[in-house]
C-alpha cells in the first residue's frame, strides 16, 4: 500500500496573505505516530478558506499554506499509535484537525474551544492537496456507502449548521430564519432544519437562489435582501402570527444582517452567529433586547459527536447538499465567484483534475 503513495502531489498553495494562489507540485508528507495520511478525492470550498487567504481574521495562519477543510478520501498510511482506523477506510478532514484531548474543554467534548486545536487549512495544511495529514482521533469516519463528492460539504458546512441549529434551541414546528440561505452553509442549513422539523424562512438575493431555496431545499418563504424595501417587516410577515422567527441562523459574510436580526427575531428568540465577516461587530438595541428577552450567541463548528450525528443524517438520505464539481486546478475561479456572491450551494474540487 505504502509503495503506491507518490513522492510528489498536486496542491493549491499561497505564500502570503492576499495570495496569489499557485497550483503546483509539492512533496507528500509522512504521518506522525498519532496521525493518518488521507488520499483526498474531493474537497468542498468554504468561505472560511477565502477569509484565510484574505487574512480577514485576527488569528495567525501557517504560511505558506494549503487551504481546505472539507476533504473526503481514503486512508493510505497511519502512524504506529493509530489503532481504530485502517488503511483503505474512508475518512474526512474537517476544520478541527486535532486537539490536545486533555484541556478543560477537550475533557468536556468542547474540542473546538481547545486552546491547542490544530485547524485544517489554517494552522496546518488542509485538503486542497491530494494527500493530507490529520490527527486520527479527529478524522471523520465515513461509511463506504457514502459518495465522497456529495459528502464533502457536510464536513464543515453540514457539521457547523447542524450544531448551530441545536444551539438555537428551536423545537419542531418552530420557525428559523436562515440568513445567507443560498450559500454553502445556508443551503445545507435549510436541509438540516427541515429534517429537524423546523419551518424555514430563507434570506438571500437573486432568482437562482430563490428558486433553489423554495423548490429544492424546503424553505417556505424567501426574502430577497437586495430588493426588499423593509427587510424587518418582510421577515416578520413571513411568520403566521407576524411576531417573527423563533431563531435566526446568521451565515452571511457581510456585517449588516448581524445588525438587523435583533429587530425581527421573535420575543424569547435566539440569534446564532456563525458567519464571520472581516472586522464585523454585532449591534442590537439594548431596549428591545431586554424587553424581548433575546439571546445572541456564537456557534463554532462542532465536536466529534456532532460530526458523527451530522454524517448520520446525511447517510440516512434526509440531507441533500446542492454542489457542483470542478477540478482542484480551478480553485481561483471558485474564489472569484465566491467574492461576487454568485455561488448557489457549494463547489467541490476533484483532486484528480
Ligand atoms: O464554525 C463556524 N462558525 C463557521 C464554519 C464554517 C463557515 C463559520 N463559517 C463562516 C464562513 O467563514 C463565512 O463567514 O460562515 C460564513 C458563510 O460561509 P459559506 O456558506 O461558505 O459562504 P458563501 O457560500 O459565500 O455564502 C454566503 C451567503 O451570504 C449571502 C450571500 O449572497 C451568500 O449566498 N449574503 C450576503 I454576502 N449578505 C447577505 C445579507 N445581507 C446575505 N444573505 C442575506 N442577507
Ligand atoms: Zn468551513
Ligand atoms: Zn484541548
């Protein structure tokens, strides 16, 4: 098996924040004692990867860097301490590449909060390469009956929105507004919300995303933020009693919707912030926040249990992620479309092209 692993591989690399991206050959690395080497077949492209290349966040990244954290593939090598995953198994590289497993947060299965967490495609090289290393304890276990292209977006977008929906506390029959509904996280969020018995108001822009949300993803209504004259009024009006949604899942990449949500969320409602626009601040009127008893919180990816649960929803066939496959060589084109906000759903890269 090991002899089939090449010495060199194709990867998308950038040397400094701001780019440019270079599609080139780099060496394949050997896994450490507690690591696996995964032959990545497909990798989703998350807006986080673009934030990383732009240097949008106040968190240092590894340079030069191979981005990517929605990588699905096959285990081809493993370190001597790895006992519970075998060569030939299917596995996924997610944002949390590894964590210390010993700190206060890791002890409570809150490993995204681990101060020593390794982040795929950010502090360690990620899945925009053909052979990627990850800590065995954290790789997602993928059943062999799951197609590797379709499942890739679940490895970040799916886990994150599933966790965010749980954090919202919304119960079956209640209504959730998904802000940024036509993007990668937003489109999958509608599917998880439906599978969890929630009613969905989708908020985004343009006819392509509107059609996708209403006809494919199960939203009951769509509010176009680019044409609405009074967004707060339109979102409230989309609920039967006009009192607004019980929860708001913010997955947009601009600041404005983070300032608006408190105005349309229902009294006792919960606003879950997931998108991370560069330099953005939250703002909510104190008076309304108090008298409406609003909760505003952040939600950050998911732990290993959220991962297996999110994958289980997918495996049971109740989640369909809209995705388009292009070659790994075409990442720059995907980033151009992402910057323009014209991607409906997710792009998935085929690492063989
Ligand atoms: O763990 C986390 N918190 C986590 C995990 C994964 C991703 C957070 N994220 C973050 C990303 O870093 C990014 O900031 O979630 C955000 C969304 O990622 P994405 O879904 O991969 O991005 P996208 O596919 O570009 O979709 C964004 C959508 O937002 C819409 C756009 O039209 C697009 O469809 N949008 C914008 I820009 N402004 C909007 C507005 N005012 C809006 N939708 C509604 N109202
Ligand atoms: Zn992501
Ligand atoms: Zn830890």
